[in-house]
């Protein structure tokens, strides 16, 4: 069993409470718009971390992380990108990547809107953790946490960090 924490759209701000919420995860996935290489360094110093760059990320981050990150955890293939679109309306590069070989889990960020749903066309779990940074139009900062055992995805939790406007 692997415990996974997903976040996105930090925009350079890493709320210290993220470490409390992710203290028991085995790895962290960041779905882009990191905002600063310091965020990557802090996450990597804390837990094994995988990620992708987002549209706001500078050349340093773009050298560190790819646009698409495809990998396996247990028996589950995962695909992460920042600007992915949504089921039925994927961005062109994302659609092409999914069509090559649909993953079991697809993770994206960018919209700042938390949403998890099945895409029946690909039998794929589509996950967007929302945004956990302070910049953007979202009202509440959010994270996702869940487990993978073999080919089973389970114990999904939504974590709210509080209002976007508050630096607690």
C-alpha cells in the first residue's frame, strides 16, 4: 500500500500545515504552477516528490520537472500534467497523451477547482486537487490524500487548508 498526497498551484507559497496533513504519505505529487524551486526543494526534503511544471513556472522549474509525468505506483499507471482540461474536453496535448495509453489515474491542476470524477470513456480516475496557494480566484485552499493498494485506489480524502485570503 502506498499513501499519496496531491497538491497543485502553490504559486510559491507552501503552507506549513501541508507537512502535517502529508506526514504519513509515502509520496507527494505536485500538479504544477509551483511558483518557486524552493517549494520543490522543501517538498523533496520532506517526502519523495513527483511533479510537473505549470504555465507560471520559470525555466529552472521547467528543467527540473516535465510537462507530462507518467509513472506507476503499485499496479496503477498515473499521468500528471498541469493544463489538462476535463473529461470530454481535454486540452489537445493532454488528449494526445491519454490516447497513446490511458492511465488509471489522471491528475491535473490549473483550474484552481477541486474535482474528482471517473472518465468512463477511458475508465480513468480524473483528479484535480484544486489550489493550495494564496494566489488565484479560489475561495478555499485544498489538497487530496488517498491510498493505492495493488490496482485499487481507496480512502480518498479532501483536505481544506482554509480561506485563500488568510495567511494563518
